[in-house]
């Protein structure tokens, strides 16, 4: 998984791929481990197909986050 630009101020692109078609959950967490935002909520993603998502972090304060 890649996110760029990194670091970013508001908008970032997230790229990933998985080996087999699967349901995917992708969330943003604080460094304390608190879930802040769900980007994907159990959506089925095809295997071996690169995925690119845009993420707008306008509602988050500047800081360090974990995907």
C-alpha cells in the first residue's frame, strides 16, 4: 500500500492491490489506535487489480495517522 504525497496536508491518493477478490476494509487511525475514518467498508475488490482511492482529510487535524 502506498499513499502519496506523504506527508500531505489535505488530499492524498492511496494505491493498493490484493492477490484474490476479497472484501476490504480500510480505515484511518490516530497514533493512539483510535479509528477516525472508514475509507472502505467491506467493499469487494477484484484480485490482482491495482486500486487507487482519493482521501480528503480536511476534517482531520495536522498530525500522524495510520492506514
